[in-house]
């Protein structure tokens, strides 16, 4: 199982949100590049970075910071937030991103996502963010009436290989993740599931690994020293 330490970015700074609330931002006194270097020192081979300004506005507002992250490491870097066009996909891939994450556009233009998944195999993931089982878009500010689990199945049926599933109600709470959701999601054929949102305990890492989850994203639990990244990576690889 892969471990992706996360870097969420607002105005070029490392932050974490509480349940996706842009009004509940916590800033961390570390630069995005220094965060990447600290992850590498702990043994991380993967990094998950999100332009939160971009997720909200639909434009890659922190592209310069994102590219600095990519150029500072030889790790597998996946990028999300504000990626709504093929031009932006290509821009990040040419900058060295290993994978790009499509979120809001997957709901608003499903045909586009199908085309991109086919055109850039292994380079596209879809972020499915759920609030009470419904898909949220536009930086988690708008809740649709789309069933999140049905949407994940639809993505798999249309050739999307990777889904990052976040239970918004758990994100940033340090209260544990929604294990039942992943028990359901891993049953979807031909879909690699990345667990995101609220992962706080080593025991959860073991459970998710034993479940067959493809990867786990860790954010606040690392920044608040609830989890030791080196220990997590050792467990995930064992």
C-alpha cells in the first residue's frame, strides 16, 4: 500500500482545513518545498499536493508553488485543485507531475474525464469528495444529489483506474476515517481506491492495507504529530 503525505496550499502556504471549511484554515510554519524534503527524509516515495485556491476558483492559482514542489523531489507527485482543462493537465505533466487529479470537472463534464483517462492512461485520478454520501464539488462548497458510491462505479465502468475518496465530515478532524466507506469501495472491480480524510491511527493504516486499499493520504495527523510518517511507511510496506 502506498502512503501519500499531503500538502494543501492556500496562497503558497501549507494549510489544513477542518471538514473542507475555507473559514477554518490552520497555517503551518513550513514551506511546501521544506514539507516535501521532510517527507523524503522520512522515506516517502509519494506526495499528494492540492491547490485549494484552485479547487475553489477553477483555476490553477498556485501553479508556481506546485511546480516548485515537483522540481524539488524525485518522488511520485500527484496534483489536484483547479485542473479543469487538458491544457492544465499537460502543463503539470510536462512540469514533471506523475499524476493529476480531476474533481469538479468529473461531475460537470464527465465526457471530458473519460477522454482524458483514455488519452493519458495511468496519469489521471478522480477525486470523489463525499458529504453524507453525496458528491461535493467546487472546493467542497456545493453538494450535488449524486450518490458518491454510484459515481465511483460509473468512473470505473468508463475506464478510470484511480479514485481518491474523501469523506468530508472526517477530513481534518483527527477522529479517524470512514472505514465502512472503503469496505464498500474496494468491491468495485478495476478500481484502485485511495483513502483520504481523517486517517489518524496506525491501526487504521493496517486495516486499510489488509482491506486492499491502494493508497492512503495523510495530512493533519502528520502535521499535528499524531502519526509518525516513517512508522506509517514501514507498516504500509510490511
